[in-house]
C-alpha cells in the first residue's frame, strides 16, 4: 500500500492547541535508530540493542499493521529544544559520543514530530518507535539507564511552548521508574505524571510518598507494584490512583512512556503483565484522550528487553491505537 509521509512542524504563526480532531495513527521510525550500540564492557550483548527495534518493526510488518500506519517525518531541528531542557554541559558531553550522540538527537526529533502531528490535527495518535529511550535521563553528562535525553519531558515542554498546550498528562508504564521525567516536573502544575513501577528496581527512585511539591503538589503519582504484578494489579492501580486525578486535571495532551519491560518474562523485569493489559491500558488512554484531548496521544517507546515479548506487546499496543485512530 502506497503511503505519503506526514511532514510535521508547526506553522510559524500558530501556537494553537489544535482543537481539530485528527484521524489515523502515525509511525515514527528511522533506520538510523539501529546505529546506536551500547558497550557492555563485559563482552556480552547489551539488553538495549538494535534487535529490539528490528523485532518490533518486523512484527508490525508481519501483522499487516505497518501498512496501515502513516509514516511521520522527523523534526528537522530538535537541538534547541534539547538545550532548553538539559544543561549545556550534559548536551555537549552527549554530543561527543560517536554515533550515539547523533542518534539520541534523532530520538528527540521523533518525539517532537509525534507531538507536531497530533497537535496540528494531522493525525489522531502516533507511536514513536525510537531508541535510545529517555525517561531516566537527567543532567549527568552520561548515559543513565540506557537513556541520554529525556524524550518525553522534552516533548511535553515542546507541546506547551510551541503548540500552546496547557496541561499534559504523562503516563509511564515501564517496569522502571521514570525518574528523569519526575525530576523535570516535580513542582510543575501543568504536568501530571503517573508512573507504575517496581520501586526496588533500578534506579531505586519512585517512592510513592513523593507526590510533587509547591504548585505541583499531588501531581506526581508514583505507584509501586511488587514482583509478580498481574494484569489486575496494574489495571487496579489506574482505577485507584490515576483516574480521579485525570478527572480533576483535565489534560489537553497525553504522552505515554511506553516501556514494555513491564511485560511478563522480561530480562530486566519481574512483572507478570500480559499483552491484554497493554491493550486495555491503551484503550483507557484513548478514552481519556477522547474525553479531554480531542484524541491526541503520543506514545514513545521506552524499555522492553525480551525482544520477542517486546515485539508482541508493542504490536498489541499499536493495533489498539489503530483501531481507535
């Protein structure tokens, strides 16, 4: 099936919130995302490897999903927005990393393009199949938890500054706590951050008592789930912790940090969450987006290290986005 590529980027004079409802589901993917390779320094295979993305794309192809997705071109100049979020020292350090420094910028470019596509009403939702992931990135000048730039946080700020969105909901269902995202918005009243994770796992953050501070008080929601967490446990946390906050917050854009290491049998996780839970969580996100955001959802790939399990979960997620797009 022949498809045209959506060229994203805001109109120069527009800072509108994109009140029109888009249709269709976009896909951000660039073969250069495969060029980034982390050194294990132990002679083994690093869990955050190019095969992760290769498997996801192959699964989308084999299930006939890729031909239903609208390709979205990368944002052409992500660096100003990276520098707006990260310190100059951090950015300069990352940019010195051969190959990876460039690919990390391209991951941000994918996130920004995803925001452009839904904010301007060109598409209803977008899945950004990019790497490296981003939700652990702070300002240390180095990789943290396989992350270099805080993709979701940069995308949220971009949505606000460029497209005029006022309230952004970020849902992080990765097995690991999105500490970089939390740190970005801990006192910010314009971002509601919801993270389900194993508090005992890397990076050791995500204490449920940490609920935000100042004007951002009660807008940071950390939910610890024990090893062996089931679909019911995961979904129950949404009902108990997230839904009442969303009703009060009323977001105008939803960003998902879609980490599939919360799936059963992951190499770096110990939950027993199945693909059905990802379908149900995605449906819930879509319902919230329909009610508050004219359907606008940006999904950014984070973790997932059992490559076959990752591919199955991502395909279930994308198929749900398509069915609702």
